[in-house]
């Protein structure tokens, strides 16, 4: 690599592809602040797609052009930047690095055929990035690494390359090797020597960027001596992955393997996902046309990353689950496309970013929209026909109109009013469904209320649009607490949700404390007498009933028993008493939470031939239950969750200690793969409202957890007393 000449695409012209072999889909991943967006702009500049300020024709940024991203100074959504290099269209997918937006990252992985891991030479590699590497390895996704922030005073490329080998090459250290060594310029006033060029290990050529342009030259003797050991290791790593089994013997026998053979084997190994080269890149200096290492990176993407044709066949079913043959990347095959991202434009309306896996998508045609599996997050199942609108290729805020989108390509589709992220588009006469990718569970609750009456009128529609765009968000209308709750992935995710509600949909909401669904129950048997007697002209009200309340085992609910003898309470009014006590039980008897797990027995009562009524006995039943509660100790029951926390082994101790401090009970641990442990615990839900945020701190961003309701159990008296005090104060 690095010995060929390539021509950039023309600025202002939308890259197009007429066959899958001339497409490359690559997703950039890495932790927040690693320099992914800066790298995208540098690649676009080198490819001739933007000006030297990193702007497209209308002056906007090629990536991170959303107003929310400007305000938060970070990427919060998946962005597509198509560029052209050497006649190849490259769809670059820029993903957010912050953990709260992992849903956007997963969408990028779904749409891409290869991943470029961006790591900062000054910040290193975090645990979340290592986990993502393992995840990509599990599905065989081709990967390469690019080291950024070479200009930082503490940057050390050699050390960072070694760190990459340690973190990403645990199974095969010889499969993670640099393709280039840095060529340093003269040190500055601070003593830091900047990287001014690259030494090609395979080509044995120097690519000098000192002048602001990429200049290729022969290495000087001292430079050539620098690459000897590194070149030998690289060649041995490539040959080890070669399909030519005789190549290693020839090399060890002293034969000088020709450059083309090595490059061809390298590219095949990268495309297979068995070899992962390390490169470096830096943005262009002021006045320069190319960033350091960007040409080399574009060469790797076009030459080493797989085409869509090399992606495994996609499994599909009919919408009803019936089996259908898998589809391959064939423009003439049956139409199968997937919505990987949904967004709203104030002028265009809903815009869907779509990856076409088979067939050809054309504007103004009717397609079938199928989607299942996210009903628990407020997303409807879809089996409808829709007419698609304009097809466009995005570039910053610009949209270039397309006449078609072939298998393997990505584009934006307008006017799909029903389709949501994860839905499948197929031919209306041959509907198909792709299995949606796994979405992370939103586990951080955000309870909200409309700010005003005007906002209340728009809230329902705004929330529906919000969750349609983001399948990692779940909308809950809690029937117990009567709260509207948005379940998110983290605090930054919450901030973006509130900002989008306000800026896009004109809905102002106020966050309120999130409530858990508490219950009440009797701690011992108690009796109560309800007397409702009034006489104020005309028909009076007369109803007396006597009840006994006793606790039942957890999960028993409310049991009503009639033991009235002698007709003390007429038969027609016994259902009235039951209705009254059940209504009061639903309202609570101590702190306003529903009463559960008791048997209420009607023992006796009195009635009046004229003044007794259904309403009077309902009131008497409620009064009897309240009197019984006043005599008994009422326990507050809190929901307990089953928690499964997955963390690297080194964080098991801190996680277990943290759970114990939250009144949690660890019920077991088990190994969950190399170097990872799953901790299972039972913990009160009131203690884990912010656990999605706090686990990140305890585990340095490497922990994951799931939760499921287990049961309600008595709350400790001292905590229950505080809850009662708050209820009395009306908070």
C-alpha cells in the first residue's frame, strides 16, 4: 500500500455507484474525543469533497451539523458522509463515542461492512472500546485501527501501536501490526517533535507531508534502517494469513517476496477480518490540501476493506415468520432494505437513512414496510404499504437527488411516514422481514410533566415522534404512579431527548422526581367499623358494616369474603361494600399506595329499609377499611428487582460492594466469557434509579446490567417512616 496514485472525487458532486463492487461501507468507532469527526472531515478534504475549512458548498460542516451537536460539542447521532476515491464510493458512517448514544453506534455497525477503530495517542484505549472490538470479532467484521492526536505533546505512536497490539491482539498479537512508521520533524519550542511524514513498511517509501502536500520519495539510509525490524514483523504477519502455504517457507528461505504479492495478501486478510493493520492520521495543517495519513487510509479502505458483495447472505422471513431464502447483494434480486436511522426535518418531515441489502430502490415506488419486536418501547408493529418519496445522498445539510439506490448502498428516503428505525422495506408483492439488530435496554428513568396547558396538548404527539426516531428510548405511562416516563440510556441521552422535544416539536416539559410503584399491606389482623349515617331532609343515608382484615402471603392480591348472617346487610348491598373497600384499597390506607395481599371479611352490619343505598354502603365499606388501618401496623412494600451485572473481573469487588451499599443481596456470580463475570443480585428498585449512570463510574464504563421485576417485599421501618412523612407533606 502507498505505492499507487489515486484521484479524488470532484467537490460538490454526489458520489454514485453503479455496481456493488465499487462501494465500500465503513463505520468509524471509538471513545468520545478520539477524533472521529475530525478524521471524517480530513478524509473528505483529501477526497476533494469539502474545502479546506472542512465545509460543504453551503458552508455547513460535513458532520456534526445538527444544532444540538453544536451546543453539546459532541456527536449525538449517526452521520453518513459519502466520498469518492479512485472510482470507489465510500460511505463513511461517523458514530458518537459517548456511551449514551450506543444505539446510533449499533445502527452504524449494522449498515457497514467494516469498522475503523479510532484511538487517541494521548488518551489510550478504554474498556468500552475493547468490548466493542470483541463484539465485532464475534461476528467476523473486518477491522483496522487509526491512531489520532499525533500533535499532542504526550503523543507516542510507537507506544500506542504497542497498546493496540496488547488490547486488540490478545488472541493473535501478530494480527495487529502497523503499516507505517512516523517520520518526525524538528522539535518545537516545547521539545515535542511533530509527525511530518510516514515511512511505508511494505513499499519502503517515504511519504513526506512537510510541505503541506504529500510528497513521495526514496528513504535516506538512516530512515531505511528504522524500518528493518518492523518491516520483517509485518511481512511475517501477512504471510501467516496468506492462503499460499508455501510463502512462509520461501520467505524464511531468504526469498524477497514481491510487493504486489504482499499487498494482495494483506488486502485479502483485512477483508476476511483476520488481520488488522494500524495506521495513523492527522488533520491537514493550515493551507494544506491533505491531512497526514489520509491518503494511506483511503487506500486501505478502497483496497483492503470488503465490498458489499463479500457480506454474508442476509436471513429474511415473511412478516408472519414463514421461512424465506436468504438474500445476497444483487441489484437485480428481491428488494430488501432496512431503515438504520430515522430523523425529522422541519421542512421535509421524516427522513429515513436506509441500507439496501438486495435489489434496487427507486423513487416514487410503493414498498412494503415490515417491523416487529419493539412494541415494549412504544413502537408499533408495521405491516403496511407506503409510497416512498425522493431518494437523496446526504452531505452535511445538503441532499443530492438520486435516481436509484442499488444493493450495497445507503441513501436517505423521504416521506416514509410509518417506517421506523429497524423496519424492513421490501417489494409490496413479496414482503420480507429482516431480524432487527439488538438494541440496548434503556434503564435510566426520566419522569416528565408538560410545562403548560399548551405543551400538554402537544406532548403525546411529540413523544410519539421522539421514540419513533430512537428505538433505544422507551415511553412508559405508568398506571400505578400516573407518571409519564422516558427510559433513556444516560443523562446525556436525557438531555438530548428534552432538547429535541423543545427544538423540533415545540414541547416544553419539566423533569420531576421518578416514583417507584410502592404498595401497602397489613402487618397483623385488625377490625374496623364503618358507619355512614346522615339525615338532612328527604332520603337520608344509612349504612353500617363491620369488617375484619388479615394479611395474606405475597402475591395474593385482595380477597373479599362475605360472612354476614341473618341478613344484617341485605344481599343486594354486599357487592356495594366490596366495591367500597376495593376502591379504598386502590387509593391506599396509609401513604396513598395501593393496598395488596389482604383478606377482607364482612362480618356484620345494619341497614335501613328506606335510607340504605348502594352509595351509602360503598362509603361505609371504605370507612371500615380506614378504621381497621388506623388500628394496625401498615407495612410499605417496595418493588425488588433481579439485577444481572456483567463486568470485567477486576471490577467484581467494587460492584458487589456498591450493591451491598444499596441494600442489595448478591445471590450468585458466574463466569461469562474470558475475563468477565456476571453478578446476580436482588435489590430494591428505589435504590437503582440512577444505576445506569453510577455503574459506569464504578466499572469505568465497562459494566452492563439488566433488570427485571421480582416481587414486592416490606420496606425497612426507618425508610418507610420517611416515605410516610413525605406523603403527609404532599411531596
